[in-house]
């Protein structure tokens, strides 16, 4: 079965591919040398062209990639054999909250364009959600610095959580098997994973102890066990 691996915001698929040998790992819009992001649905259409309805794929996504993977599975159920979502969400249901997040993402995008990648990475390393990744900052810095300011800003504006539609009301439509993975210490995303699990009867949930937003980096062996 074909496997598609979707990386997170400001990252790359490099740290993930060792868990998915032979997988296809597209560079997401706005990252590295990929074209700028244009719209959420444009990104889903682009990813959908990598799928074959005659050969249902396993789609894995981490963080932003998990949000895209979920949108892709809902858009192309004919081509999805199974879905693995690490530190993902079905979106922001409240329109006012979503608008506030879109404004926050836009402000951070402005900062990236005005201040450059070094200043952005320094700021990103202090993000509260990524606190558990600070011991790995030196390891992750090269891939974070490999992006273009304008490209990464476009990803925030068009693929950020504020740009994503809410999928909470349609989660029950998913028929493919789903594995939800989150770090138990990542309280926000662990709670989101529990909520998604309640709405998807076919889903399995793995909350990995002693790690935060990126179990595949923080506790790789436990991540492998969760995948099994």
C-alpha cells in the first residue's frame, strides 16, 4: 500500500521518513523551494493528485500535515486506506475564534517577512506548544532555517489553523481506519485527540506518556509502538 507522509509547519519530512521507509513525502506549499501556498483547497487538490483511487493509500500527517491529511481523507475517501494523525485537530469550530486565529497567523506571517528566518526561528523555538522540543532545538534548526520567509508566511496565511475549515461536524463520515497519536503532556492536542476519538467510532487513540507535541522526535520508540 502506498504511504503519503505530510510534515508539519516550518519542518520537513526528514525526521519522519525513518518511520515510513519508501513513503512519498511531498514538500508542502510554502516550504523550502515549493511554490507559495495559495489556498487550503488548492493544497488538498495538489495532494489529491498524488493519490490513486484504485490503490488506497495510508496517509500520515503531523501537526499542520495532520490537518491537511484529515482534509484530504474527507475530500478523497475513495483513495484513503488508512489515516494516521499525530498532534492534529479537526479545526476551530467557532467562527469568531477561527477569525482571531487567522489574524494571529497573519501577524506572525508579517513578522516572518519583516524579520527573516533567523528571528522567526528564535521566536518559534519559544512557542509554548513546542516547549517539549526545546532540548532538540539545535537538531531542528537547520530544517527550520531552510525555508523562505515569503513562502513560510504564505503557509501561515493560507494553511494555518485560521484558514482551515472546521471538520468537527463531518468526522463521523470517515470510514477508513484512523489512528490518533498525541503526547500526553501536550494538554491541548491530547484533549483534541480524545474529542476526535469520541466522534470517530473506527478510530484508535494512543496518548504517549512523557512527551509533548512531537512524539516521533521526543520518544521515537514509543511512537513506533503507537504506529503498530
